[in-house]
C-alpha cells in the first residue's frame, strides 16, 4: 500500500512578499509607476555581474505618515536558487516636492540603479524559502530582521526539502520543494514593513 504526502497549505516566499507588497499598495492607495525599461541593480556589493541582477519593472508610490516612499518588487536574473535572493522589495524615499510623474519615475529609477549589494532592500527572499534582510549594513533590512527574528519560526508551514544531489547547471543542491509560510504571515510581514517605513 502506498501512502501519499499530505499537501501543506501555505505560501512560497515569493508569494508572501507579493502578498505583503499588495497589502501595502491597497492600504495606502499607492500609485503605480511603470518604468520606460526594466531597471537592473547588481546583487553583489562590488557590482559584479557574476552573481546576477535584480530587475524592476515598476514601483508603487505611497504616503506613510507624511513620508513618500516608492516600493519596487524585484526579481533576480540569476539562476542561483539558494544563496543570493531571488525576490526583493526595495524601498526608495521620494522627495515630497511637487513633481511630474515622469520626474518621480526618473528619481526612482536612478535610485534603484544604485541598489548595489541590496542597500535599498526592505526584505528579500530566496527560491528555497529563506526570507529577511540580506545586508546587515542596510538599516531597512536590519530593522525588518530585528522585528521578525524572534517570531519567524511561528509562521513556517513547511521546511524546504533539499536533495543531496548537486545541479550541474547551478552547482548547488537541488531544491525538491521550497519552504512554505502560513498565509497569515503575509499580513504580519506587511505590518512589519509599515512599521519600519514609519520609523526609519
């Protein structure tokens, strides 16, 4: 008699980030700004192309406690699935002065291009399921880590399943099944991101 694994209800790290991103968008009635062409920012702190880039196609502009922020969801260009982040929400402080939409878009684009080494990252995630701030020198990511550190384990629905086998394409262990987070973590993550944007 064969047994089947019980399917675990949960969200991937990517789905969790997207859910938190949309929660803030709807709550603060953010305005979507589309870039003329995708923005690329090197993941490596030295600007190396070897690790890959995060690519942004648009951003949402929000007003939180009188501060204007642009949040951009980035996806990595690299094939690495366990080390550098595959997904990210970057935060850009936007000048409160009255500007045209094109001027605001250019300001966001120029800042995102300088997001080298994740220095504008609010939160990142890997394909395998790791989630948090990946650059301790970045005050935004560090603030998110500090708030989530003691409660992350409560929201894990399923640990990732990683094979002992190595992929010849990526030279990394093969991810058989990514980790999953409980659905309510989306709301908690959005709360934490909002707290950080209010206080930094």
